[in-house]
């Protein structure tokens, strides 16, 4: 299986040598005499998947950082914690930030080696070879897309460093050139990666690997990102700050509608794909016991309850000491929804099915004497807890709304959950398609059918002109953008989408400052907060004096 291949790979692999961009891949992937068999190709690309599930990346720190960077999240406190992401107080020397940067470039180094040496491999199956290169290009594209959204302009390396004694410093590549490379990688991956579980010439594309539909979906997200920031950069009525560095590379591009069109066509292609599927019951998406790897998960970071291969998702997102988190040693309650955000009451609108099944309302604690229940204070004072016959107002460690998605009562320790972390889900194709149609025509009604397709399993209100009228906005299209923003919030809460959506739609400053205005103690966001800062160590080691 894929997991056993990875276990075997980790047994054989040698340690990494530390350097600033971490351009050195594991030793065997840099050897010409390694890529001599089909098994060698598979082992090499498995090493690329392993970089994604790492504790520093999707396994904990990056996932927590983008949750806390959005307007709704907060995490553990103290110096060099994710609290600085919540409060808008990041510096380039933040230890988590530096580790995330190094880990992503470690992953890029591995993909560069796999792509370079697999292409040269002889006497291997050609279809498998193209697939392996496609998988590596997808992972490289995902890594660079995360970098460009979080940091802006970053170094762009596409080949392995073959001689470290003669390694040249890298300058910052423009966002446009990085995005063009991302598109190129994903176009290749879409063509050469296989379908879920597909068999060719004796080889199987195991569940968990990159698929053609995964490349299609990520490609659509990249097109939508370029369209959104291009639209804002050319919008004289843009209200989220006078101008932002995140859009400066797109200021001269007035053809953002071309990217909306490309996104629309890519979404339509994805919806017609044989792997496209949506879970009938939204709540079943999160049942790790009976429904691990649902088909709606187009691409997910894979975990196992085998020792050393679990994750911390229940520990990160479930309330402290909740039985849903399994073992008593799993304290929980690390990442929470900011009370001031919750009190804006944006999550439970429309009696949304996802509110009752995606968030923890009735809490079951390991101590049988404790039971707590979220209640909405009709006097307008926000949410509060019912604890027996006592009520607790704002404040206190437990007055935090928690995410229910990653409940795994089988966990036996802090990092032993087998919950997978979805990076791409099928439903996003409908939501992106709805947004593109409305933006292209500037008529929200053109997006209603697709957003209603995404909502039909929820028994939710039909989106129409009447429904649209309840949203803020000076124009109908601006109301629709706010509708999309809330729909994505309710659908993808905690999945890493909120921060990136706020950025690309030009709503990061305004939405964060709504929460700040409620008194959560964070800094007022400005244009300087659109990007995470790059470490000065990195600038000195790799970027200064680079051409």
C-alpha cells in the first residue's frame, strides 16, 4: 500500500542536512543510480507526500497558523506561539514562521529531485513515470501556491541543487512568474495523473495519491485567485485599504475576466469528471470510523492510527477534555473560534445544517459531572455556556466555540488520530463556478443554480434575490460576494480556506477589524498584514545581492 511504501521509505531514508532554503533532498533521491526501477520511482514520490503531513506543515503548525491568521481563529498563547498570528503581531523571526518556510522548501527540494531524476529514468514503465512526475508537480504547485499566498514574492527554484559548493543565491521571483509555473505544473498533472483507484499496466493509483481531478480542482483555485486579485487591483472602488501589496503585481492587468473564464471552464470540466462525487449527508464527511477517505475528498493529507503516523486534529480543534477527542491524555482546546467573532453571529444563520453538525454545541466531557451547552443570548449579548444550573458569561477558557469535524474517540494519545485533512473537496467546484458566473456577468442570478447545487443536501433556504437582499453591500454583486464569503465560511470552517479567501477577495482587513472592534485585543489590521514577513536570516543567506 501507499502507507507501507512510505514506512519503508522512512526506514531507508537518511537525515536532512540543514540549510536556509533546505534545498538538499534526502540522499537517495539525488543519486543517478537510484532511479532504476518502478519501485524506485514510487518510493521517491512517496517522500514528497511525507513532507505534507509533517508536524510543521499540515500536521499542526501551518494548519494552526492559517486558522489563527483568519478573522475567526485563536490558539495557544505565549511568546513564539500562534497567538501572534491571531493578534497581527508577526515578525520574520517568529520560530513557527521560520519552520513553516523551511518545511515547505524542504518539500519543494524533494519534488524538484523527483521530477529531474524521474525524467531521466530508463527501463521503467512510461505511464507510471509520467504519473510520478505529475504527482510531484502537483505537490510542488501546492507548495508554491501556499508560499505565494502567505509570503507573496518568494524564491522560485525548479531544479535540484547538484553542487552546493557553487550554489548561487536566489532572488525573489515575481508572483506572476510563480503563478505561471504553478499553472504549468498543474496542467501537466491534470493530463498525466490517474483517476482514483485506477489501474494501468499492473499499477494502481491508491486512494490518497494525487488524481487528475485533484489537479483540475487546484488549477481552478489558482485561476480564481488570479481573477480575484486582478479584479480588486483594477477596481477604483476597492475599500479594503487604499492599495495592497498582495495586488500590486496585478495592477496592470485588466484581463482578469480571462481568469474567471478559465476558472469557470476548469470547474465545469471537474464537475463532469468521473471521480466527482458529493456526500449525500454532509455530517458523514467527518465520520472517520465508517467513512474514511470519502470520495468528496478530492485530495487529503492522509493519516493512520499506526504508531507515529497519526495527527493532532482532535487535540487542536476539539474542546479540552471532550470525549470526542479520545484519550484523557489528549487535553484539546488548542485552536478555538474567537468569542468576538462568534458573537457577530455569522455561523448559525439560516438554521444551517452545517452549524449543528460542524460545530460543537452540546459538549460531552470525560468527567460525567460536567455537561455544557452553547446557547444564544436573545438579548444580543452573544453566546454563553449553560453548565448545570449555572451560566457563564464571556471570558474563561471554556467560553470558546469549537469545531466538531475532526472527532475521533479512538485516539489514544495527543497525536494518534486517523482523521484525514481535506485540502480539496468536490463541493468547491460548484462554489467557485457560482462565483465565476456571477462575476463574469455582474449578475448574481447567474450564480444561483450552482450555489444551490452546493446547498441542496443541507435542506437550506434557496439562494435567490430575496435571500440575497439580507446581505450587506451597496450593489447586488457586492451582496453576492458577501454571500459567497459566508457560504465558504460555513462549508470550509477550519479547513484552511478562510484566510486565503479573505485575502483574495480583498476583505481581510475589513473582516479582521470587525472582530478587533469587538475588543479581542488584537492589533488593527493594515496593509502591512497582508503577507507574512520573511526572516532576515533568510534574506541574508539567500536573497541579498541576488539577481
